C-alpha cells in the first residue's frame, strides 16, 4: 500500500475501501504518512467526499488506530455529543442523570473550540478537579459514580488527533466526512453501545442553516449506526444561549441550579429530551417521552446531583461540592450590567459575537496556549422575545479588569438587537433523526 495511490484515488473521487483507509489511519497514527500526504488526503476528501461506506470505514479505522475501551455487560454504555454552542452545559446535568437512571456514561469531552465553550474547561473551574485521568482512574470513577467526564488520552484515536491538527492549518476543517469521522472515532473508542447527538443550529452554532445541520446530523447518525452504535440525533436551536450564561464557572453554576432543583428552563428541558432518547435507545425506557420523564425525576429527586457529587469528588473536587457549590466556584473581581439602549423586544442575538466577547474576557482561548480564567464570562442573559424597558439589564459581565469589561460591553451592544414588535422565537428542538 502506498500513500500516493490512496491520495490519487481520493483526488479522482474513486472509492477507497477499508484496507486503504485502515492503512492511512495507521500511517497517521505512527507517522508513516507525512504531513504533506495527510494534508493532500484531507483536501481530496474535502473536495470530493467519501461516500457513506468509505466514511464508515474511515471512522472505524481511526477508532482502531489506538485503544478501544471495553466494559462489563452489567449496564448499557451510553453517551451524548454536542456539536457546540453557547451556554451549552448539558453534559454536566445529563451525564449524572443518565447514571442515576442505570446507564454507564464514559463521556470523553473536549475543550473550547472557536467561539464555543468546552466541557472540560467548565468542569476544571471546580477547585482541585482534574479531567486528565488514566484508564484505571477512569474505571474507578465510573465504579463510584456511574459517570465520568474526562479528556481523551493520547491512546484514544491517535489518527484523528494527528489529522485534526493538520486540518486545522490547511483549511480542511469543514469536510463533512472528516468532521463525522473525527467526532465518532473518539466516541466509539470509548466502547459505547448507544449515543445521542445534539446538532446545534443557528447564529451561535457552527451549522447556521437547516440544510447544513440536517446534513451533519444525517452523516453522524448513519455512520454511527453503520459502525454498530445505536444512535439518534436532535437538531436543536442555538439562536440564543441554551443556559443564560457563557463562561466556565458561570455555566457550572447554571448546571448546579438545574441539578439542585432551583430552576428549570431550556437547559433542563433539553437535558430531559436528549436523555429520554438515550434511555429509549438503550432499552432503559419504553420510549423517549418515558425516558425524558425518568431524567426529570432523577433531577427532581436529587439522584442526579448525588451522582455528580460522587463524580467530582472522585476526580479531585471538593467532597461537599453539591451542598456548598456557591462557596467553591471562583468569582470575578468586576461585575457589570449591560443595559438596554431603548425599549422593545429582544429580537435577535449574534451568537458567535457573544461567544467571542466571552473569549475576549478570558473565558476561552484565542490561541491554544492561552490560559483560561474560570471566573469570567456573561450571565443573566435575557431570553429572546422578552419585552424590555430602556435601561433594563440585558446581561451581566464578569471580568478581571474594568477595561476588559468595557470592551466586551461594546461588543455585546452590537450583538443584541431590539425591535418594536415581538419576534417569532425558534423552537428548542427543530427535528429528530434516528
């Protein structure tokens, strides 16, 4: 097998087959394929596509380029993946709720990407908690809590780790086939039996049109099911933040308010919907509606919060975090309101601009080496469709310095539009596939 032959076939739009894709994935993992060859392969796939059979074969080849975890057959092994959005802290509520309902949840998560926040960064705003764990530690956390939200080890899908870095600097990130293989190779390497996907749509999402979101959801669902993992997807709205907060500790606080029964709202409702599908697919509920009711009950009774507390303690966090979470989360030195410039209705939000404002405050990374400030961000975001008066707070900024808050306030004043008439607010869930 020769990299040039595989690249030429991809360049010409011909089928590659499992043998060639296995060879390519192994070459990516062990550097038998050069950076130049990997970049040429990625560009050929971006321009010509792979087709459903080769997309599945590439996903499995990248999964098998490293360690694939396996689990005892005592509980269904299920997980959730989101394509990224604003205020999207569903994982922090859903993982322990699924565990409370009888599932095993080894959730391999990521850090912030672009204008969106990362689940690992959010969790690490809890003092002492570490998300980089060995396989032995992962198994101990799962035995103790039923769920673990951790970073991928270097042994998980190393072919994807290498190819993703090359895609990032060669303008090939947007390939639907490579996005699908990247997401699923890591998830399948965690030994999943079931997966629910949250594909975001709107101004704060990577997929900003219904056509793009539907195409990605279809590719993910078809590929995961062809790979033997029972999978469904919800296409959900990201024209406003899911929770009314952007920033690591601030989003943990919103998740804790849901877990401890203080609020419900969009975060609660989407958690129940995604969990209902996951439980139904894993035969832990008769249908998604019944599964959603089970997730809601796990939250209402405090069982989900108990599992979250076990998980965070087992990962180095405070033992009494659930009972005293306000005490442990860091707070910013500057807190400032952004007020409505006139009366009217909240008509639209430029989600990407809001995410970039949070990053400018230090809540995310502008380059990979940037440190993240866990305390900063945005909260108390007024929902779409709300009628406001002039001078009414639209949101609060949490910053380390006043000059940072002033810059973010200027960015946000351009990102929220106010109209004279009430807008049509998009539904939380647009569609379901699988």
